[in-house]
């Protein structure tokens, strides 16, 4: 999966949780702008904070590899 698609899925999940980029940035411990860059697909490789991001959004890497976006209940 490319970074742009990963970012789209991350944005979808964040919004489904009712969180802002600022909220997620605080949870992960990084600047809001970095969350935005990730969601917009502006990173060339997976960010070093990806594990923390997955935990904050309560998903696994499988979430980014699914054909369709399906949120956990």
C-alpha cells in the first residue's frame, strides 16, 4: 500500500473517532502538522511514529491493508 492510501485511511479512521489532527498529535506526541502530512500522503516512507499512531486510533497495520475501509465496532 502506498503512503497516500495509508494517509487517506488514517484520516478516515481519525474522523470516525471524532478526533482532530491536534488530538491525535497530542496522543502520539508529535506536531499536528506531521499528522496532516501523513494523512495527505506527503511522506515518502512510513513515519517513525506509526506504531503510536495505530495504537491511538485503535487499529492494527491490517487496517491499512484491507481492500475496503471497515471500522471496528
